[in-house]
């Protein structure tokens, strides 16, 4: 799954060179959200709907980009090797509030199918640690996501 995103970050092709810094941040965040959606090995319609709503509505990713990100992620979901390149980028550019919002979005995806799987919870916790989210913000993000259910 992450091969697609890795190419976007590392490729020196002309098309990739034109990707804005904001697009790279969106792609990193999207990769982490997709990782939550597939972590329980059941990428259901409710999770897909939540993912699209978050990426398009809350993060402002356009529909054509959204479709290609999700399509590629679903095709390669078993190939994930590391999330550190994405968390590093977000650590460099995201504020604590943006990190909290991202973790809240992760919880929303994890809760989307009505079942919080232990692997989803593990991945949210792991990513929250990797982006250096405070425990109080972690709890706040989880609480807000539950309230939006």
C-alpha cells in the first residue's frame, strides 16, 4: 500500500515534482488514515464512506485525488512496510491541534463499522505516539470521535 505514497514522496519525475507541500501533507495523513481502515483486514463500506468524508470534507482533498489514493491503497494494502516516513513529515509540519484532529479522524474510521477492533486501536495508539500527541489530546480525540458516532 505504501509503495504508491513512497513514490509520490521520493520520485523525481516532473509530475511528482509539481506536488505541493500541502498535497504531500495530505497524502501522508491519508496514508495513515487508510492504514487504520485496513488494519483489521476488513475494509468495509462504512469505513470507506468515513474515509472519503474525512479526506474530502475535512481535509479538502479533491475527488480525483481521493479516488486514486483509495484505489491504490486497496490494491496494495498488504504491502505496507513502514509508517515512519509519514509520521516524520507530519511531525515536521503539523501543529499539536492538527495532530489531535488527525488522531480524531483515525478514531472515527475505527468506529465507523460499529466495532473497535484491537488492531485498529493498536494502530491509532501507535501513530499517536509517533506524532508525539499528548495523552490528554489522545483522550480528547477519542472522546470527540465517540460523540460523533
